C-alpha cells in the first residue's frame, strides 16, 4: 500500500521522473533507492523528501508549529494506523474525530502532506464503515470528504460516497 501511496504522491506533486522504491523487512517499510547516497527509509522520510524534491515546502507546513504537526501526524499514521486491527482502527477514528472537531485540516488552515497520508491510511477503515457508523464520526467524515476531493489526491483509491444530510438521529423515538 505504501508504495502506491508514494507513487500517487509523485503524481500529485507533478514529479516527472519516477523514483525507484523498494521495501525493507517483514513490515515492508518503504525505501527510496538513491544514486546520491544511501537509501531513504520510512514512509514519512521518503514522502518528505519527495515534497522537497518537488519544491512544495508548504505541504510540510508554513510555520514551525505546523511543520511539527505534519511530522507528528505522519508519525501517528505509521505508528498507530498502519497494520492496526479493526478495533484499534475505530479508536483511531474516534480520536481523530475529536481532534477535527474545530479544525479543517490536521496541521493548520491549509492542506498538507499529513492530510494526504492520513487520508490514505484511513481510507480502508472508512470504506468498511456503515453509513450510520460514519455519522458517528461526523468530523472525520467531513474532513475525509474534503481531502478526497482535493485535486490530485485520490489517484489509486475509489471515491467514498458521503451523505450531506444525516439519516439517523442521535435519539430514539
């Protein structure tokens, strides 16, 4: 999955020359083969390198705080989301829903690399949710729908239909 995400990131960034990727270890950690030195290892490291290569520093954050948040969310993606069980995924969605309660994006007021890679990471979880379950995490669903429609992000993933109006009420009558 991570190699497809890196390929999609290259397309989103408009990089003309595709890079050579490989994986390392049982967890298939992505690595970028480089002619200029040792390979770069890890999803966040390779993704950040590609953003720098494309000269798109705004995707890494526009302030010290937002740059730290981007790195934090990339790390969160790798440590908490990648390879998690279904039950753990629901906890991740619940926590993310609380975080997004008063935010449009993960690291500030603009789309960043953190948004793209968290979107890639939670896509399988969102696809598996019933409509009623999606309505329980309305902030994640709003953010997810916004990111999936961001130009150039959703290369290798199918769109997920998101209803604008709630179907189920929170109370029983």
